[in-house]
């Protein structure tokens, strides 16, 4: 019995670490957060319009967002392991294709969209399904530990990509990112990830909860969806734009790329701490408080045109995105159960990725290549205040507590 418990504990730890490694190399790290360090080098090398290049993050996120419900449905149908095996290879092919095919602005945009499509399943949808399915009593902590690797990716991947760009060019950096990601994620999918018992009904929980139709008929679903979108819209608009903001304020490329490390480090701290707190405190008030962080970040940016406020704001944007990753899976599982978790998470992940892509693109449009940063940061600070309000408005979800072990916990 002791050996069985030890083996089960070891397996769960391996699954958390393996899922975390997969999230470290997820498509969002390379093509959304990592894309920030490509913008200035690409425009300098090609003379393409910077606003257009920066806005490419929007179709990346839109493709990933639209694919998220599909990925969720495939995960419900075939299990996360099969989905991840295929996506680890297809994502690598897509990223290599960006480096090979990008000879004009049009082909670059097309190649990036195709890469986003091919990597659409290498996201938090299947990995979160794995963690939520394997953990119950320490679900928040497990999610926080797994998703902390996203913060590590935000902190380290953009500077590494910036180094590759400076040494061998931006096309080589895309190709290297694809090959390295496959070398890490394919072994994880093949040898570490295991479909959770709940997906096969082994623990009697996989069939409990809401169907998609039942969930979308509730106010809770739409209020959460709106809150998740607006929080990430505002937080990603700030964090992903920071290297460009620093460049416009006179920072060199290395210092501009370093700011993403601060976003990632605060992201890691929030993921670990927030995940543990979700297991102990009322989750909605806690999440609402965390969703105020983008408001603070944008206010700091508009308060001064120096370099230091940019680095300080990075911490708050990292806190906001770190909290959302834990909260989205935790609240959905609590409120709607595991019956259609993959599909429901996929739909909400679509809102999150839409926010991640549309936010930075919208900020660059409003900022007009740096001429109207004050107006842009003011608008996004106002938008960010709506997200926590939406969560608090939902009385049914707000009534959930950390120790609520109801039918869908």
C-alpha cells in the first residue's frame, strides 16, 4: 500500500513537471510573448511597417483562440496525450516554416498564421485538462506549479530569442525555436503525460457536471468569459508591448528584452502563491483583487516617460497574467465540473488568447508608433477595471469557497 501511494505520488509529480515543461515551450510563449523581441529587428531588416508587424500578434491569437474549443473537443474525445503528441510535431514544422517562407510581408503574415494554426493544440487546454483531471484536493497548487513554467518561459525565452536574433537573424531564431520546442515536448507527450482517470470514468467524476449547452445558459459562464478576456486584453497589451515601449524610450535591445524577464518572474511568483491560496481562500474575491494589477501597471506607465516605471509596471502585468492562468481552470472546474471541461476550458481559453493578441495590437494602434502612449495607457487602465467587476457580479460563482467540495470540485 505504501509503495502504491509512493508510486502514485511520483507519477503525479512527474505529470506536473512534464506538463510544466510543455507549457514552457507552448505556442503562446514563442509566438505571442516571444514575438515582442522580433518586432524591431524585423522592421529594421525588412523596412516593413512596424504597426503592421506588431499587429501580426492579433491573427496569431485569433487563430489560437478559434482553435481552442476545437482542441478542447479533441481533448475530451481522444485524451490530452494523443493531442499533444501530434501538436508537438506540427508546431515545430510551423515555426520552421516561418523562418523559411518569410520573404515578403504577405508571406510572413501567412506563415505566422499557419504556424499558429499548427501549434494551436500546444497550449494550456490539454495540459490544464491533465492537471485538473489528476488532482482534486491540491488542484490549485498543482495548477500553479505547472503554470509557473509559463512565467519561466516568459522570463527566459524572449531574451534567448533576442540573443539568437542578434547572432544569426530573426529567421534562424524562428527555425531554432521550432526544433528546440519539439525536442522537449515530444518526449514529454510520449513518455510522461498520461490521460487522467477522470477522462475514462475511472474515478466516477468524468460524467459529472454541466454540458456545454447547460453552461452557456448560465450568467456565470458569460461573466467569467468577459472577465477573463478583459483582464488578459489589458495585461497582455501592457506586458507584450513593454520591449517596444522601452525601445521608444531609448533602451538598447538587450535591456528592452530583459523587461520580459521581470514579467516572467512576477508571473512565476503569482502562479505558485496564487495557486496555493486558491485552495485556502474564497477564489472569486481573491481573483478579483489580482485582476486589479493591470490597472496599476497602466497607471504607472502613464505617470512617467522614464525607463524605471516600465520595469515596475512589468511586475504588475506579470501578477495579472499569472493569476488568470490559475483561476480560469480552477473556477471552471469548481462551477461546471468535469463533464465538458475540455470544451468549456477551450472556449474560455479562446477569450484569453483573443485578449492576448488583440490587446497589444490595439495598444500599438492607439499609441500610433509612440506618439500617443498617454492616451493608450489611460484607455487600457479603464478597460482593466471592468474585469474584477464582472467576477463580483456573479453571485453563484462568488459563493464558491476554497473548501467547497461539492459535486464538481
